[in-house]
C-alpha cells in the first residue's frame, strides 16, 4: 500500500512520523499501515485490537471534534450499532495537537469483516441489513441533535454537479450519453419530491469496507460501521438508495430481491410517501455516479490495480436502469403495504350488451373445467372460453387469477401466470365507446387509448379513427371485429401509466406491484370479472406425480401422497363419486367385502383370509401378534411386509414376495389409498371362520375408501402399468448407484423399486429434504437422522425421474461442499399441506 503523499503544508512533513507520537501519547507500539483512501490515516494492529490513527489540519481538524463527540454519544447507546471508539491520549484528550497546526485522534475499530464480493445477500440478510440501517439512522439523529451539522463531499443532494464534473473527461458519447440521460430523468423525478425528503444525520457510505459483518452462514449479520467521516446531514432515503445500488452487486440481477431490505428499514423507521417514490430514482442516481466515476478513472489509468471495478459499475448501472422506474416504485410501495390509489372513474366499454349474459370462465388452478392434464394444451384457455360463451355468445376470462395452463416446475422458478388482462367473446360488430377521454394511438398490436388517469390497450377492435384522434368519454371507439353474425374476440388491458406496456401475465411475487399499475377491467365491462384472492399457498391440485399450489407452481410429489396410481386418476374420482352418491359410512359394508375379495384374488393359493383392514402400522403389529399366537402351535411363521414394495412398486409382479422361493404365511399389504386404513393382514389358513375380523382394528375404512381401493386393484390388472414401473425402477437404481459412487455422503440404498430409503452419512437429511423442496421435489419428512425416503407412484414419468436424480446430485453437492444456503429456510413449498418439511 503506498505511503501517504506529503506536501509542503502536510502535518506529516513537519514530524519524524506518527509512530513516535503514537507511542508517546497512546502507549502503543505497532506497525502503521497507510490507508490508501485516507491521505493521512493509518491502520494499527497490536495483536489484540485494530486502531485507526487520523491526522488533519484546518477544517478536517475541526471536524474531528464533532465526530469524536458524536461517536462518544453513540458508544453507550445499546440500540446503536457498534461504531469506532475514540481513545484518549495519556493526557486524557480525545483530539490532541499534532505538530504546529494539526490535530490527531485514535479510534479503536469494532470487530468484524466487510462483506466479500462473492457473498450473496439472501432475503434474511437483506432484512437484517435494513433493520441495521434504520437503527443506525435513528441513533445518529439522536446523538447529533445538539451538535453542529456535518457535511460530506459525496452527498447525493449534489449528484447533478458531481456527475457533470465526472463526465467532463468522458468524450465517448456511447459511454457518456446513457449515464447522462438516466441521471437527468432520475434527478428530475427527485426534484419534484425534494421539498418533502427528510434531512438529518446519516451514514452516507454504509457499504464496502465502511460496514462490518459478524458471524457466518445463517448467523451472518451487519454489526458495525468504521468511517465516521461518512457521517453527515443528508436525505434519509439517499442513504437507503446508496445501499440498494451497492448491494445490487451481490445479487443475480434481480432488483426485486432488494425489497426485503426496504421493508425491514420501513418497519423500523417508517418512510414518507415522497421518500418511497424518490427511492428508486435516487438508486439510479447512485449507480450512475459510481459508473461515471469508474469511467473517468478508467480513462485516467487509475483502475489498473482493480480492472473489474469498471465492469462491475457498468453491470450495476445496467441492472438498475433496465427496470421501469414506475414498476419499481409500485413494487416498493407494495413491499411496505402503502395504500393503493383509488381506481379512476370509467364508463362502459360495450354499453349495448346485456351484462347478465356474460359468462365467467374459471381458468384457475382449482377450475373444474380442467381434468386429466388438459391444461397442457396450448389452446386450452381459448377453447374453454369458447365453450363457456356457447349459450349466450358472450364469455370472459377473469382478471387476477393464476392460470393453471401456464404452470411450470418449481425448480425452474416462478410461473408467470397471474392474468393482468381479460379475453372477451362477444358478438362481432358490437359497438365500443371510449370509457374515458384520451388520445388514440395505433400500434402493430393493440389500439391504445391514453387518458390522464388510465390507458386502455385493446385488441380485436376495428376503428376508423386515425392515429392521434382525441376522444371524450362516451364517444364511439369502434366495433368488435369479425364477420357479421359471428362471435368476435377482444383482449383488454387497463394500465395507469401511459408509457408502460403491461404484460399479459405477472409472476406471483410481483402481483402486488402490477395490480397497482395494471387495473381490473371490471368497471368498464360492468360485470365483476375479478378472480377471488388466493388465501393459501398450500397444494390445491394433484395430477399423476405432481402437485400444484394455488399459484400454479408444479412440484414433484415423492412423499407417498400420490398413492399407487398417482394423483387425480379419473377412475378413482368416478369410483368415489358413485359410492358417495349412495352412502359413505364406517360400518362393515358391501364395498369393504368386495375390496377384501378382490385383494385375496391377487394372492397365491392358500393366503385366503383377511383378519383386518386397518392402518399400515397397526396392520404390522397385528401380523406379529397373529404369528406369535399361531406359531406356538404350528412353528415359526413367515411374514411378508409388503408396505414398501407391494402393489407393483418393484416393477416385477404385484407383490415382492412372489420372487421368493418360499411363500409367506402372513402378508401385510400397503393401503392403496394414502393415509386411509386400508392396509390388510392376510393369513394362510385351511379353516373356515369369519372373512373379516373387524374387532381387531382401531380404525375402519369407509365405503368410499374401499371403492377407491377397488379402483386401484382394477387398474393394476393392466400389466403395462407395472412393466413401465419396472423400467423406471431400473433407471432409478442405476442413477442412485452413480450418485453413490461419486458422493460418499450417500452411503447405501435400501429397496429395489420405486419406494427406496437412502442411507446418508456426514450430512443432515433434513437439509437434504429442504434442498430438494427448494428444487420443487417433495419427499417425506426424515424419520431418522441418517436416512431420507423416496415414495413415488407407478405412473412416474421418465422426465420426472431424471429431474429427481439431478436434484439429488445437486443436494449432495450442497451437503458435501458447502453449508446449506440461507434460502433453503425460505422454501417456496414450505406451506404446502403435503410438504414433508415443517417450516422453521
């Protein structure tokens, strides 16, 4: 590190050096390391504590007294973050003379380390940082109440002159103009709000080496500041903007990941509406200043020792400027639950049509219009809308519903499926009128009517108005396109901002922001087309090996809840419906008898008596009791426990014991209906007696449950289902063997079919389960500290199997090479009713 530059007027030029003064006045003898960013500052490490020696004259020396007094007030405050501690000289002075006209001070630096460039800021760390900054700001305000105001050179309030100065030496217009343009737009927005932005003592640069963190992994949190020279009066929201611009470096380009920081700050120190609206423009300004400074230093050859500084500055500037400011403002307001603005007054778009004849089309995850996976058809939404509109020739989709047809696997991220538009089927030629006053604009896609408070985007309309035509509310806008006598279609979006092109769909986490900008078209249609709000994140639909939550995210369900033949099988639905229409009770019924007879028909000769239908655990206990009692007379009896491998789970016949040379005396079958008491205890007997011993069980199956079991047995009569399961089981075993060979943490695999247990060592199975859940793969909650289970239906697809193997490999990579990431505690699936992992 270079030595501080000494000039003719430098205090250091008048003395032999600060080391002697340090020993004389503070009793410290240690090596001094010049601080490159401070012309006359030194770091000292005596082996126990780290210090900083500062030397200044003139205004800098005067500032020492105010800063020192401020730090002394902050020190005893238990609510304030840690700050440098002023150390008195042996004479008791906190600021002492140095030479003729200079002053010196010594600060003991708090422990901690800056956040490294590679360390990510998870949502939990973002929240911790936001709370820390709010506490710091409040503490600075209280401590500085009766002290002279401090100023700093890089106050964001001087962003305009500063960026002009920085860009003077940047002659390349391709580099300079985007920065200048973004800064002008951002500062123009801020200027309109400036009068209402609070000014008080803030920490202007709370990032980099100026902010220390303590702990590791999930315990890592901000703890202390190091640079009192960064304290000075400024906009509260300006400090927050500087932090947002800086922590963008630690993300993957997702600016919405910054919102937990804003929310946590606001919870501790509520921001004003004007401050919330100024926050993102100021963030752009901070990123622009950093980028302009990097460009200037690059031209001057000052970045040779830090060649990535320019790349990083450009990347951050690109990220924050690529986001539409109006959308980010809406996201910030939504993050702090700021009240929404009232919707504008609108007139009916189709005044001549009877609204009572408009039929709503439910395309949500729970819609009864969807069945047997038909939502995967790319044209399904339009087809269902047309079917709904058949009788009255008028139908409409709903605004604000999560479309099942746009589901994706949770491992691939969020589905973009929240409808911000409606599609409307109405008679061709129907008259449309302007719902508000505005200007017509023609585009390659929709016709746009831009008004003062709203903008209408409408497709499927025929109009004779040329571009730029001004209309009053109620003026004729056009007619619905299409041949006379046919049904035409309109697609409608309604937006507050005239310069924003709202998407057709939004991802779930941005719903709150987009609903502030993309308004419901219900008022202009005269009928409520809003979908009811989603009240739960639980699983609401199943199909084969998949679960879908209310937002439409798809999860691979390997918890066993999919049963033998998978979720949502139509044969099971039909069986349950017909029995429910007759009767559903828990007394002995024909359905129970029929299930027992059908089950016995799958057994080898001699296994001809069912002594109980009950829960799986209780069935095994009863089998052992039967073996103990009967074995006293007949000798040891063999029990085949098929709870894990039965009903074709191995892919080789219906029962695993069929591969044994000797047939069992007692068989315990699994329940074909997950969670229901339909597990059977079947014994070999030559005597007669009761077919069912119902008094041996604590729970009896209902008639509907028995019908479901019968339906499963009927489906298993098709050998193809079991044969396909066999090929899947073989691929699973091959993939698990490959993972075992490369990851010693996977010690062994128990089981040969689609239901297996993985023995693990050196890693927590709970972390593995959470990691898999984050990838959209749900497994049972670990029942032992050294194993994780996989329970899958016979219908599992090849693609799902490959997804599982890839997920396991990634989970073992995480478990082997790094500690579990913070994000695993914030699982997308943690609130699923069928999820195997309890929220932590």
